[in-house]
């Protein structure tokens, strides 16, 4: 099962401050948000191993800085799986489904 990072699950990091005024956690959250695959890019990038590993490692850093080592380790393992090819993206759940046509009245 693939795990992903949902930036909305973290507190919003301020974006108006210069980088040197942000905490480590705020910087990590910004990086995780930037590296997270956007819905519009999902089909294009969901099988890109470098993109997926980057996304997972950024999420791992956020969890590590939040002192949630168990979740951080899960994300590091996911990144490793993407890089060593032991993981692959599952098929899109909506592909292959045929739309049921309504009978004509």
C-alpha cells in the first residue's frame, strides 16, 4: 500500500516571512507542499520514481521534525521502495471502468 503526504494535515506555514525567519518545521512543510504531486499532475507523475521518492522524503522530514518517528520511518521506507523499484504505482481506480449507460426512455 502506498502512503502519501497530505499537506493539509499540517499546520499552514507562513509564506510571507523570509526563509531565515521560518522554523525548520515550517521550511520542511513548505518543501513537502512543493514536492507533493498536485491533482492535475497525478496521471503524469504518479509513476515517476524520483518524484515519488522526493515527495515521500519531504513528508518524512516533516514527521521527523514533529517527533513522529514511526510515520517518518514509513515515509522513508516508501521512498526507498520507489528508488529500489520494489514499489510501483497501483493502477488508477477509475481506469478500466466502463460507464453504465442509462436505458433510453
